[in-house]
């Protein structure tokens, strides 16, 4: 009875996994209930094409004990900027190189690196200032100086790109928090007839003259910028200012054509390899080889399903990790079947199967645990500073670890 339930369970999850792993998604409707879901593989930069940017943070003015918090803040702000800009499946991670804190940004599908650098690399410190007039003296002519106010980007609730209703020119509409609105009213109230310079990253982008006190939370930045530049400023202001300045130290553009070619070649090579393995198992072990091939199919659809559901970013090294885990899965079957050949000479077939699996299991378990430990070290999930890793290496480790875990499942419950 238990075996029937186990077979039914394996059959059910195999059917579900097969449906999810197919490229068509799930689309059906029964009465008012409907499912319209696409399960797509998340392609990495080397397969989808895009931009790879490395920024280095300037930590000179940051205390040693606050540097880890600062670099994490930089990462979070960059993530918000990229997400608000609408980039699909970005990757933002921190690393250290020769004692320098860095942020690695991968933007699939973004080929304009200049636009990406402009969006990500600006500090986006927004300030409002007052103009203090210095009267003329015998030795100097009249001049003016800027005095900072307590109204900054921290008082901003939201920003958006719009068009001026009178001039038709692009503007950045600002909405302050209630506290920011009070500050803004105080500043405009004491500067009627004067300019209020609006400063972004130490550059005056607008200096409107106050006609009357402005009560409320709405304001706008006008200037000689395009609608795209207005959108970029709005994204930066919404995401917040970077805690520390950053500079671009490396940029790489990967063409989508190269990625498509890599996918085609990798899939072809993988298909040929798996077909040869399946043929070898049948020729070498007959009926048991067929069972092993069924287990290999279940392993493949379960693995692809997990890649889609987690989701796992698929890169060329990740594909290599998957193919290596296929080899490890087949290796486990070979250990069991070779042990079975020896045990069959001593006892009945049913007893030989049970004994061969039990005795081969120790070797299979130890080999797979050793591989899982290696994958854990390569993935470096806790970002240990003494252990340098990278996106491709981490992708290889994750796909390998998932493959090993699933191969253990299929080895125990399908083959065993």
C-alpha cells in the first residue's frame, strides 16, 4: 500500500513539474476560476545580454565601524533606483577588492551603459537654499551667497516627471512629507521676491523667484532638461540619496546575440550528452538502464521546475553546474547497478537489489555531501570577506547544489 502511494506521489509531482518546465506556461479557465501563469527561466547577463557595472564606494569620511552599514545602504539605494527605472531581473551585490568596497550591478537587456551609469552613479543629494545678499562696500561690490536650509531630499515623499501646463516644458513635480510642507512654507514665507536655489548634487538646477508664500506639500523643479532627464531625476529622488559617493571602475556590455548563440550551443551540447548517457545506460544495464533513464527524466523536470519557481538565474556556468549534477545522478545509478551485479551472484534478485542499494548508499551519500559542501563554499551565502566569489561562480554553485539534492531524491525514491 505504501509503495502504491509513493508511486502515485512521484507520478503526480512529475506531471506537475513537466507542465511547469514546458515553455508554454499554464493557461486555463473553469467557470470563474482561471489560471494564467507563465513560468519563465530567469536568464543571466551572459545569456540575455546587457550591462555589467562595478562601482567603488568612497569610504574616506566614514568611520570603520559604520562602513558595512554604508555599503549596504548604497546597495539598497541602487536596487531601488534600478527597480524604479523598470529594469527586468537586475542583480545588485556587494564585494570587496583589495580592501575597497564595491557594488556589482548587472542589468539584463540594458545596452546603454551611459544611461545606466548616470542613473546609478549620481549621489542625488537634494537641497533647498536661501540667497543672502551682501551689500556693496568701498572695497567690494555687492554679492550674494547661498545659505543651506533644513529642507532636503529627506523631506521628500515622492517625485515624478511631468510637463509644465503653461510652457509645456518637462518638470519634476515634488511632493513633500507633512513636515517637509511646513518647512517649505516657512522658507517661501521669508523669501518673497527672492530666489530659492534648488540644488542637486552640488549643482543648481533651478532658482525660482518666490511670488508668495506657498502653503502645502507640492513644488516643482524646472530647468533645461529633457523628459528623459526629468524621469531620471525623479527616479533618483524617489530611491533616495546614496549614503556615500561612488565611482565607476569597470563596465562591460554583453550582446544579446552572443547570449542567444550560447544558449543554442549549450542546449545542443547538453541534449547530445544526455542522449548518449541514456543510450549507454540501456546498453550496459538493460531494463535497469531504462529505469535509470526514467529517473533521469524526473530529475531533469524537477530541477528545471525549481529553477523557475525559486527562481534561479541561469548563466553559462549555471548550465555547466546542471550538466555536472546530471553526471553525478547517473554516477549514483551506476554504483547501485554494479553492486547489484555482484550481489546477484550470491542471492535472489529482490534481496540483491535491496542489499546493493544499501551498500552503495554509503558511497553515494558521502560523495554527494562532499560536493554539497564544495558548492556551499563556492556560493558563499554569508558573503564572508575572506572568501571572494562572483555571480557566475555563485550561479554554478547554486545549480550544482540543487541538482545534487534532487538527484539524491530521485536516487532514493525512484531508483531505490
